[in-house]
């Protein structure tokens, strides 16, 4: 998906791996879009929804390769994938 992030859109956030949890994707809500000139579509503020609670991050970088602590668009599931 190549559309621009906007406030209220649902994206996925790639978590860090630590001693308690494995690296994984969790849902996040875009709370702000940061204006950085050429990179304006790359950084957003997120409300990140973990199973144990809510976390906020004001500057999260976009990365479709899903590096830890970045956001990406949710995968599109087709009938062939089911």
C-alpha cells in the first residue's frame, strides 16, 4: 500500500524483542503525521495497542521491511492466502 498515513488510520507496529516478549506486530492508531519536508510521510505518532495495555510514541519511522520500533501497513489477505 502506498497511500499516505492520516490521523485515525490503523497500521501495524513492529515491537522489540526482549527478555519477556518475542518480536511481533501489534495494531496501532495514527495520532499525528509529522511534517519533515521530503520525509513527511515517513514519521507518525502512534497509540500502540499491546495485549497488556496502551503505549504512545510520538515519532515512529515507516519501514515496510519491519525493523523493530517501526510502523508498516497491514498485510492484505486475499482468498488465495486463506
